[in-house]
């Protein structure tokens, strides 16, 4: 599907299903958000990487206006919907302060055919959080879009998050996460072992010997 979308480039990657709270303070985006609310339309967030707006982005639903300020600024709650590809940027829209883009929505498989892979990834991410001693931060209530729900929780750089945004199969995204975990979990585990060895220095240790 190809359509027109108002765009709000930001220095972050948003995944479908992700909830994002935003404070809107620039006049052009206050205008854009008010019009999206009035017309019940979505807007798009293409990530800004290296100072350049990226080709891929995520369409956003406005879920709620949490607060409106006297000067017109707003706190809004939004939710990511679908990944789009920018075909053409429309810098100037007659009578508008904001920009837009002609975008296309690629087919995106959001369910995986491998429940085993999804379960394996979940186990590995939990292990990662245990090694980091942040188990309480592990996301709960996962759905079929497991990759999108944990994409911000596996230590990706913003560039890696964007690479995953460009994968349109849940199985491919899970495999991408699995390869990343296979690289970083042994490193973190070694750091944990190092911490234990450092703590033991200077302590009396109970060591048995067979000789």
C-alpha cells in the first residue's frame, strides 16, 4: 500500500507495537499532531541516523493526549503500528509548517512459524538479564511480535535496531537477535566470572585437594 504520511523524524527507532510518550513543543509538530487528532490519521517516525533521515520508519497511532499546556505544547501517548519505506519526501506542504512523505508499507510477517525459536530467544534474553542483575526489567506480556517487544532490551545499538526494522519476517528478526545474543552473552558471562575472581582476592578460600 502506498499513501501520504506526515512525518516526525526523531533520533530513535520505534518498533511496531511499541508505546512511546512524546512531549510536543515545536510549532510545526504541534500543528501536525493537532491535525492528526482532528482527522484521526497516523503520523510517521523515520529514525535520524548520522544526521540523516532514514528510508524506513514506523507509522504511529495517537493513543491519548496526556496533557495540554497553555502555550499549546502537549504530552501525548503513541503506539507504533507498521513499518514503512519512504518513496519521496514532501518538504513543503502548502499552508503547513510540517513535512510529509509518500510512503509504501512492505508486507511484514509478524508471527513466527517456529515457537521453538521464540522460546529459545526468550530464555536467552532472560539469561542476559540475570547476568546483568536486572531481571526485574525483563518485558512481560509478550505477544506474537516477540522480536519487536524485546528489540530494545538486548543491547542493540541504534544502527542494529534500524537493521532489524528492515527485516520483514519474524523468523529473520529472531535469528538476528539470536546471533547478537550469541556474541554478547559469553562476554557478559566472562565479566561476571571476572567480578567473582576479583571479589575473592584477599579472602580465605576453602579449597580441597586430592594430593
